[in-house]
């Protein structure tokens, strides 16, 4: 028989006392008497994340202990303080052995005539505490002081952890233009911006008095790092933002170290498992950045910080904080559970995106921009994108161009052998193609330029390793070939008034493929694991998609019109044509109608450096967009038949008839402006072949605080490898007698069971526990 011993820490009003109760007839253990009061030893459910998920916010569990009090013997506890203190539950087996032990927090008990109910809770509830208790006093006596005035009184002071970009600091002295980025010391404030324009850093201040007494020069800023503040030398033109770095070295700016720093705002070093943080750094020691200037809790901060590397946190049965990372189960299991211990096993549906269906793609956000800005609060934003006119070497109907290997290459559709190359889009040199044909499209991939011909039934292609010397090749059919693209190791070409496509790994050896219907296939592109071809020339809404260029499926655009061009960028396909309607799609399958800024014949669209740019036929109108959804009107200096546009070498280049080139260079300041328009940068990891088996394969979106591209890509790849295969989610019920203690979350267990292929054993990660002590039942929630 088992007996439960309950030890409750309570404050009598003068001191903390341990109250001891048992579930039996009374028991003496370790020299202490446990009064027979326990009618229900309690239950508690703890989960690594919200139930049924393997990412996102953590979940705090609750349960209840019931004590018998029909005789009123415990009425004297009414004035005791229980809330926020610890209760320990122990299982006594055969009167000798202590079995499972559980430690958790409490709320104040509820008294009724016959019993006392004590709500117990995961110790994690302590993380409901505010992240920042320091508030602005709002009592400056201007021009002195750094506590602000009445407008910020009572607001939390900002906190920086790690490396953050473009945060909005708090103006703490309006007379002296002093701003605070962090309530405490910073390692660096490497940049301060006024309407997005960087100010010049002056010499650092030695202390607060120095800062208040000495203004910087006009256009400069000076920092007082010990106070996390800086002062401006002149009134700002607009919104002030800054970059800030906390932590003495990169080793102090990791998810593990920052989460420890945050947890220790309410815990002591004795309350954490220090080795866990060391181990987590070994798994991922990348720099992250977290900034808070509003009311939030420690738990929410930990969710973001640890979630950035797939991490989790929770308290073990000894009331110690554990941290870890969710990885595929591997290594030696702590326990093996078989039908001897298992009383019930159920497969459950996981509640992540896709509900357990393997993912074909992970989109991971990184390098968070803490202050998203628009053109209205950025200085000179429109001046950062201007067109310049250049000239091609020969007058002709220049139809297409591409960029590769440091070179722009343009071809002509005027029954000619003329091509042209340029290293920068400014200076062009005439080249010679191997046949006098209507060259309609050119692409670069796998170290080779490939051009195709159309506007007559031909099967001629041309290849060149350098854009200078060309060799004639043969396509598998005579078609009015219209467009060629490269992706996933394959060239793919489509043509007018045909159902024929062609693919080639090298531009030399081609194989004929079949499109889903005969259409005027005018353009094709590759992105996001998908080839997408668009039918044009006449009004329609037909497109086709293929993961491999071999098997194609017909799809529908949201509006019928003359579609002319498609591009992929920033995780999105964007198609344009005549009129104001555009269309966007994350996957080439599901499309949404969008609106362009002018009703003209949009002829081509390009993407590069975070920007979509569209050009129009016989028009001075162009349009730009950072997301493919919201578009800005731009103007060229001259109208022409703009046939194509491409991005390369930091510039957008468009060609036209007869020999005009439009070039717009996206300089570094423009690149920053594009960044400021968005909250994150994005990397992806994908395998479109997964869609062959799983037609509803999911696309996972993850927000992180990682700041570096390489770290973000590595985490995207890791997350994708976790989620691209089938994962099982189980509830496994076992008897409490099978355990001496509750294993911590993150523990690897082995399940041997005569179902679902588990006969020889399968490893799982423990992601949740439900303890029903009165029923002597423990439920493990397992993932693997």
C-alpha cells in the first residue's frame, strides 16, 4: 500500500513553519509526525509548451490538494500565508521506501465546512512576475534629471538583452535631448538614427553629470554606457531609433545566457540547474537580441528568448529550473516503458501547424527590426530609388536579359544575331549569337547562359559559359519558345500556343515535357520549390505549377486578364499584366488579387535586395513594393517599350526597344530602408518533393530573435529536418509505483509496445506530465 505525505510551507505571521499531513491514519517519518488529514494528495499537469504543441508559449499547470477538516482542527490556518510558497508531496511505499516526490507552488487555500482545498501549481507560475519593476518617476526638474516628466511617469524602463536593432529609446530629458535605451549598463550603442539617417558618434561620457553638463556637437550623439543612455547634439527631425548591445562578449548574448539572466530576476542560482544552460550553449551559442519597453512578464520573455533556438523551460520534481532544446530523440533513454508499466497508450493529434502532417517548408524570421517604419518617417526615402538612362550598342527589339557570373546578358527578338553584355548595366558590348532568329528569352544557371528563340516555329537554343562565345543547340520540339528559367538544377522553357515544355540540366541536352493544356505560355519562373508558368497574350486566368518541371498541374489566377510576367521573391510569387490587377501567392497554388498603382500595360517584374519592381509597356510608370502587396508609384524619365527587368550587381536593369536601358541602383542606404519597412528578415528551408507524398504538407512559420544570417539558416534547416518527417504524439498512462520520481521534461524515454511498429522500441521525448496521485496514475505526453 502507498501512503502520501504532504509537507506545506506556510507563514504563521511571525515565521515560516512546515505543516505535515498524511493520507493514512497518521505517520511518523524521519522523526516528524504527519497528521492524518489528506483526502486527496493532488494532481498537477505540466507541459513543455501549450498542450499538443512542440513550439510557442510555455504552459503553466495547476492541480489541487484536499485536506480533511470536518472537525475544524485546521481552522487556525485561516490567517497563515500559503500563497507563493512550496508544497512537497511524497509517496511512501510499504511503509519504508519513499517513491515519487513532487514539489510545486501553492495559492491561498479555500476553507469550507468539511475540507480545505489548496490549489497547487507548477513552480513556473513565478514567471508571471513582471519582467521590469523599475518605473519612471516622472519627476524631472528641467533642465535636469533623467526620470522623465509626467508623460512617462509609471512606465517601465526599457531593457536590452543581447544585440538589438532599431529600437525606440525613451526620451527621459526633453530639455537636454537625453534618451534611455536600457535600464542598466550597455556594452555599446553603435548607431543612433534620426528618421533612419545615422548620426555621428562623439566621445563617450564618463558619468551622468558629464552627460547632463555637456551637449554633443550638432549632428552628433554621445553615450553614457553605464546608464544605457545617449544625448543628441541638436533637435531631431523625426523619430529617434538606435542599435544597442548588452553583454560584455558574444558569449554573454546567447539564448542560454540571456534566459538565465532573465530567470535570475526572480530566482537564485540555487533554483536553477546550471549545467542545463551550459549544455544549451553547446547546442546553439548564436547571438540573439531581446528588447522590452512595455509591460510584460518574465515568462513571456523566456518564451521568446528560448523559443528562438527551439528551446523550452520548466521545473523538475526538486523545484529546480531546467532548460533544454527540443531535438529528435536520440541516445540512451532514461527509462524503458513496456506493457508491464503501461496501462494505456493512445496516439494523439499534434496541434502544431499542419496538425502532424510533415512540413515541406520552414520560414524562419530573424534580425528583428524593433521599430518598423514607413516612407513618412524616413528621411529621403523616395530619393533612394531613381532611374538613370543608358544605351544598348544596337537598335533592336531587346526582349530579355538575365544576370549571372557578374554579367548582364541581353538578347533581341528582331531576327538578328545580336546580343549584348555588361558588367554593371551601364556600359554594354555587342556580342554575336549563332543564328539570326527571334531570341525571346535568356537565363543563367549551373555556370551557363542559355537563350531560346521564338516568334516562329523553331527548335534553336544557344549556350554560353561567359555570355560572349555562343554555341547553337537544339530544343526537343519546334515551338514559339517564349520564356526560360533556371532552378533546382534544371532549365525549364515554355512557349506560345502549345502544351509543350522542355527541361535540361545543362542547357544542351533537352527533354520534352507536357503542360496541362494548350495555351499562350508567356513566362515561367522558379521559386519556393516550384516552377510556375503563366498563360498570356489573351485574357485568361490560367497558370501551371510543377515541383520538378516534369509533371504539371493547371491552376487558376484570381482574375482574367492579359498576364505578362511573374517573379518569386521574399517567399512570394508575384504576377503582373495589363491593368491595375496583380496577384500574389506563397506557393504558386493559392493566389490573392492585389492592386498596382496605375492602370497601364505592366510588362515585366523583377525582384532583388528586398524589393519588387515592375515596368510597363510604352510608359514612364514603374512601381515598387517591399512585400508584393502594397505598391508605390515611381516615374521613369522617358517612355519606352520596357520588355524585361532583372536585378544584379546592386541594380535593377530594364531593356526596351529600340536600344534604351533604364538602371536604378539600390545603394546600401536603400537596402537599410527596405529593412526598416519590415519587422524581420527571412530564411527558408524546404523540400517540395515532400508534397508528392503529402498533398497537404504544411508550411511552418517561426519568429526568432536570432540576429545573424548563418545562425538563422542553420536553425531553419534544423527545424525543417525535425518536421519534414512523420512525428508521433502519444499519451502513455503508467502506475505511480513504476516511478521513483517524475523525470524532467526533455527526458528521452523508450516505448516498447506491440502496436504501431513499437515492438522493438521507439525513442520519444517527454514533453508533458499529468499526475493524478489519488488515482495512482501518471500520464506522460511523448513526442518522437
